[in-house]
C-alpha cells in the first residue's frame, strides 16, 4: 500500500469550484433570456449604477412575466446574498411604482436601471423610463405640496428650538430633510434617490445649482441632523427660497405670513433666481 501524506487530497476533497456571483448571474441571465414566459427583465440596485457596487452587492432583478405566466416562474424568485429576484406580471408592472399604485416608495429602483430583456415593441424600456422621471404635469403638481411640507417641518423644528425642546427640534429637523430633497429633485423633474444613493446621485448626475452640489449639500444635511440643527435648517431655507420663488411657488411661501421671519431668521426674501 502506498503511503499518503496528510496533504494529499482524497476524492471527497475534490469538489467542483462554486461559481462566482457574476458567473451565477450570467447563467441566470442566459436562462431567462431564452424563456418565453419572461416578457422582460430589469437590473436595479448597485449593480446597475456604475461605481456603486461593493463586494457585498447582490444582483437585484425584476422579472416581468407574460400575463398568466407568473405562477410558473415562482421557481425563479429568490433573495440571497447573490441574487434578489422578484416576479411581476406585465399587467402589474405597467403601474408598479407610479403614482396611485401604492408602491411609489419603489420608484427610484428604476432610475438608472438596466433593461436586460424587453418585448419586441420596447414596452418594458418605455415603462422603466416612465418610472424613472417625473412627467412635467406630475412635477408641477407635486413640487408645491412637497415645499409646503418642508416649510411645515422647518417651522415646527424652529419653534421647538425657540422653546428649548431639543429632542422635538431634532425629530422635526429630520422630518424636514426628505421633503427638502423631494422638492429639489421635483424642480428637476427627477425622483428623489434612496438615502443610500443620494451621494452617488449628486456626484454622477449633479443638480443644476451649487447649493445642491454633493460637497455642499451633504455636509449641510449632516449639520441639520446634529444636536443643534437650527442654523442648518435656516441655511437650507435661505438657499431654497429664491429658487422656489423663481419656480412660481411664491404663493406657497407667502401663505406662511410672518412665520417666514422665524424660518429666515430676519429680513425680506432675496431676489428670485432662476433654476436652470
């Protein structure tokens, strides 16, 4: 009998190498592209955004099933460290993440998404495009409402600060920031990013004004989340007011009357500057 050192592999040790996440995704992609039950597929998440992926990023995929084929595709649904696959019938995908759908929270998922498979007429790509930006009438309707909500939270925070209630001040300041971002992005007919992607969005797809540049806005938002947020909130308001007036939203601001003085700190509104 031939002696074997402990370093010699046994047959049980000789197992195939597991595929990498990229290899597993490629195999999945080849399979669904050849599957007539799959009308379309959309890659979202960090893997769809250049420079956003980390070693921990999975592949987020929406499979759009041909109507009636969804039950037979349940085997493709998974959620693990490599693939996060959900299946929607085409009839539901038409309205998913759009206003009135109940899934508006998921709209940014389709910004910068990659269409992996489409119908012959390009329907999936058209639907992804519609989800990824605000239509002009939608932006015009939403922006004043979001602005008013921002003003409300700023006013509440500054009243609490005046009254010495630090906890309430910070809570209202935190509530003001999503409205501020929602309004600024609505002025550009764009969907507000998830917090995870805000920095990435501002770096890769900058907004139109230096007040909203990555290196200016993010530190200001951090100060608005600090134990003393009032100065940062006033700065956010002061920098926003002229653009809001230039956008035609002066009546929303003026409806707050003398309360604007608390938000500004003092003085009259600065001249309106156009948002380009």
